[in-house]
C-alpha cells in the first residue's frame, strides 16, 4: 500500500469541511431519527461532535479527566449546530498547529500527542457523519487516503487486506468485516505516540473508563 503520510492539521480541516458540507444541504431532514451505530438521534450525534473538548485538552496539556464541557442550546437549529461543529474542528486544527510535536495531553484512550489528537478528531467527524448519513439516506465516504491516515495512526492493527473505509467503520464497531472478528463495544483508539505501541490490540475498560493494553503508557488518572 502506498504511504499516505502522517495526518496533519490540513487533513483535519479537509475532513471537517467534507463532513459539514455533506450534511448542510439536509438540515431540513428528520434529525430526530436514530443514528446508525449509537443510541443517539442524528441531532444528538451532531451535538456530540459540536461539543468535542479535544482542543481544550491539548491546549491546556491536561493531565487528568478535567471537567471540560461545551453547552449546546437545546433549541439551536441544525444550521447553527453544523457551524459550531465546523468551528470545533477548526479550533482543534489550529491548536495542533501551535503545539510542539512533543506536547502530550490526557485522553481516556491514552496520553496523546498532537498527531493523535488530529487523528481522533478526524475519526470523530468521519464516523459520526457516516452514522448520521446512514440514517438520513445520504451517500458518504471519505477517500481511501484519508481513511488510511486515521487507521494507521490510531488503529495500527487494522487489517491491510480490507478497503480502508470499510476497515475504519469496522474498527469503530460500526460494521462487520469478513474474516475478522468484530471489536465489539470495547473498541478503542491508540492515541499515544506509535513508538509506545507494543503491537497488541488494546481494549476499552468500561469500569475504569480508559484504554487498557496496547503498550507502555503513562497512568490515566480518573
């Protein structure tokens, strides 16, 4: 497979634009329909993306599960939620541009570096846009290069015999992949630097609320 390179802030911006521009023409659809793969409506799924706190964690070099939150007006129209989601993604891109490569910050999936935050942001936008698009009957798929960038960085165990977009949905527990066991509900990112990965597949611990396994890692305090 051709080397797709490390995901960059520009790649994150391109994903944010792709996702928001895909959904924007459908603001009048039934956003209270249940999104695919989650226990949320399409609107609640969009609210989740719009309220991501990835940028705040990296900007503050968070070391714990700090009580960060973004309030979403319950009566905000879909157009405003899409604009907020775009702003959330672009702020994360700018924070990663400003952060030194050695910066680290807390995430329950690991103590991530800027590229890890970029890949997590890309994954959030791509997969949740796909969740919404599936429910609303909208065609959506990123390029193979984009899907591969995310897979290589935060799902480095992904099966290279699969199509990248199918593999990304599989890695996020959204669909089956013939010949490969489902990761189930305990799938998780590996967002710490890849030189800390030990080659095993980590799992999400729902009790501890953090990633377990996958490599040597700093403690993830609760």
